């Protein structure tokens, strides 16, 4: 029999629930709110069969473009052939988690705004740009001893060790 | 009989004192952090570790069993929450965003009735208002605090409290005169009625259950709770209709009054014991209906909770044991072993006291 290419083919492990994480879904999944424009991660919950996205979207991150009664519309990129298309799908809540991809960015924005405000109050010019890590500073190597290593002549008697 | 016991492959010193192998076999070892772990295995480990000839007990729950065991949610383990029902009660439409979804929670204990209106958040559930049947003495009801009529009063009290809190109590009077008929709140001009969903918990919802008495109380109080009259006391399954008179009887404690009367005629002694509190409070079977009418009126007049005059104690009484520190636990073990060795030494006339 040839291999099938059904909707959920090759998802035996992908859609499996985690080790010791089976059973009832915790309530915070249902209590979270999503607004249009939020970034969300798609992570399929194999226990809920309705509103499952196709396996391609498992692990993708996209923005919310629609909010319905029990599901979220998510828009993300997919490479089709030689181009990337924006795809819009609807996914039930259980398969969606809020993404933390912009969390670091938002924190940095907040911190930078605060730094800039402080600098403005003091009248100092600051740069809030992130700098890449430069080369490590030089240091003196301390506490070393010199050991000269030389090759020793080949010793036939000892090296054969009884077997030849 | 001397027994040397090694445990789980650990290398221990030979105990210096002689120990009689008792039924469980007492162990002396240095690594104290493995005490509880080892003791648990005493019951399950094969006989060889006990040092005495006993029936071969096969280890039922091996280490791999425990490693793979997935515990249910805590409240499920405690048998208190039905998560299947909870998910369905709490789930709010996503396009309603932060609008809270209220549930009307009714729970019965052996001596009390709890009625609450609760909304759920990720941090925890928030109680909007609560009413307990142990508050009913303030409104004139001293006895029978867990019957159908008391449930009705508690539901009514909760509904009036909620509406007062939200300043809707003038608009929504509800059903002032309890007739037992199915009553649903009519929407008023300015605001829609307060909507909540009944949460029965783990109760079996049979016809005539007290939880539906509490439901009726809340409905007559003015809350909008989707319901059907099928489970009220007095619903006729064959005719498929609610007999409003029977339900009204239950709301005013008529079923209790009937029982009191029959018991008084047939078995006066049993009446004295069974209804002793009623007799002490001076409640007669015929005066029950009047009493409940007064309680309803008192509840509608002032549903606010009464502050108790008692002061809160500065330190709260501890209900569970305080957790011991590592040193304290170690010390306890040393003392216990000393005591055991002393007792064993007294039996054996060997008195090598050991402070290990």
C-alpha cells in the first residue's frame, strides 16, 4: 500500500500530548484574551479535535486578524514555490498560545523611553542603540610555567611488551 | 537476634548496638534525607530487606510506576471540582473579551448552605457576593438551616445582595410573593437583568433537590438564571408539568410541617428527639409558613451582611502542623532512635546506648 498524504498524516508524534501532560486541559487556556494584532504561537493540542490547524502551522507564529466565539483568526507566512504568501487560518483557542516574541522588544522600548526621559531632564545626550559584543579585553597570562616537551627515542624492548 | 540491614545498596556501618528484628525491622543509617523514601519501601520491598523470614510480597508499585504516574489536578484529587463542567461554565466567547461570566455556585455541607456568585480569572476566581445559611438567624430563622426552605431563603438573600451591590435592586424586585410557579425576570428599561449560570458542583440533579430550592430563591430574588422547571420539587414526570402548589409547600417548609404533625401524632417521643431544636426555639408546625414569610420580608428589607462584633484574634489559630526544618527533623529522629534503643536495651538487658 502506498503512503497516504491525508490531513493528519505523519502527525503521530507531532500532535501527541506531552509526557505526563495528558487529560484535562488547564483552564487558563480558555481564560486568555486575544486582540487583533497580537502575536500568537500555534501549538496543536491533540486532545481537541475541532479547529485544529494543518500540521504545517504547528510551531508557527502569526498575528491575530479575527476573533470569533471560540476561535482566533491567525495570519502567517507560508512559502509556496518561489514566493511567500500570507495565509489566514482560523484556529480554536486550545491550539493557540500568546507569543513572547515581542516581549523583549517591548521591554526594551519601555526602558529606552525611560532612559531618554531621564537624559532629557538632565540635558545629557545618550544613545540607546544596542551594541554588539566586541572582542574580549586583553589580559596577561599569570601563574604559568614552561614545560619543554621533546620526543623520546623509540624503545624496542619495552614497547613490544611480550607479544611479537 | 541480630540483623544487619543494608538498604538499597548503600554502605552502612554495622550498628554498634544489638537490635531485635521486630515486625518491620528498624534501620539505623546515616543518610537521613532518605528516611521517608526508605520507610515507604519497607512495605513494598521484598522480604530480604526485612531481615526476617516472611511471606514473599511482590512489589506492586515499582519505581517506574511512580516515575510514570501522572497526578490529576489537585481539586480533582480532592474530589471537589468537575473540570468538564467547569470548562463549559467558565468559557467566555472570545469576541466578548474581558466581560466576566458569572456562575451561581450552590454548595451544601452537613450543617450549612453556601450560595455565591463567582467570576473566573487566571489568577483565581473572584466572588462577587456570598450568602450562607448560617446568616439566616439574623433574619429570624433559627432552625432547619439546611432544608429546602432554607435553601430558598439563602438564594433569595444572595440575589438581593448581588442586586444591591450593583444598584439594581429597585429595578428588579423579582417575585415578591413566592407562589412556586415558574418565574423568570422581565428585562427593565435601563439595564438588562443580572445573568448567572447555575453551578451545582458534583450533585446529582434529581427532581426536588435542595439546590433547585436555592435556584428558585435566586430567581424570585431577581437574577436571570437560565433554567427549566423540570427539576423543581413538585414537578410531575407523568404529566410533565410543575405543580405550583406542591412547590409552594416546599418553599414554605410545608413538607417539614407535615412530617412534624405526623410524627407528633404517631411517635411523640421520636418527635421530641428529632425536632428538639424546633421545640426549643418554639417553632410549631403550623407557624412555619408565617415564619418563612417573615424571613423573606426581612431579607428583602435589609440584605446587607451583618458585621460580627467579635474581634479577629491577633494570631490566627493553626489548623495544620508546622513544617519542621532539616535540623529539627534530624533531632527528632535521633531522639526517637534513642528511645527505641533504650526500650530494646531494657528488654534485652543490653544497654549500649548509642547517640548516632
